[in-house]
C-alpha cells in the first residue's frame, strides 16, 4: 500500500494513546486495514479486538468493509511503510477515555473513503 504520509507526520497526528478513527478498507484473517485519511494506513490485529484473556472474536463479527472503527493508537511502525496500529480492547479504550475522550473523533468526522455504507 502506498502512503502519502511520512513517519514524523504520522507520529505527530497519531500519538501513542490517542484516539483514531478510520474506515475499514480490507478484512483479512489476521485483522483489519483502515483508511485513516491523508494516505495513512491503520491496522487492528485480530487479537486487538478482544481482551487478552478472551478468545479472538469470530471473523464474521468483525467490523466490515466500509464501517468506521475507533480505537486507541498503540504503535506506529515504519519498517517498509508507515502504519498506525490500533487496539479495540475494551480495557484499553476505557483507560484512554479518561484522558482523551473529549478529543475522540465522532464517526462523522472520520476520514474514510466516502460515506459509510453501514450507518449506525
């Protein structure tokens, strides 16, 4: 995937522990790829969708292509391309809520590739 953002730009836009929203563009057996806007790719690992002590949710229950996902930034990688890794683990989301909730983007503000075909 080609990216339009450099690592310093992405680190500034998505600091660790901050909220990030994006549109699911691809679902694979190991997780979800998200469009976070401005050419930035987000990724939610399958294990990041459940608590550590829980089983990974069945794939048919994961958010589908076109849905908006909001999570907490846990890592920014720049091995071959810049990628923002998010978690959807409830305990992490609850922990971040006290600090970042006022700045949490709404699904309407997410930088997805167009209107959400699965409105909530």
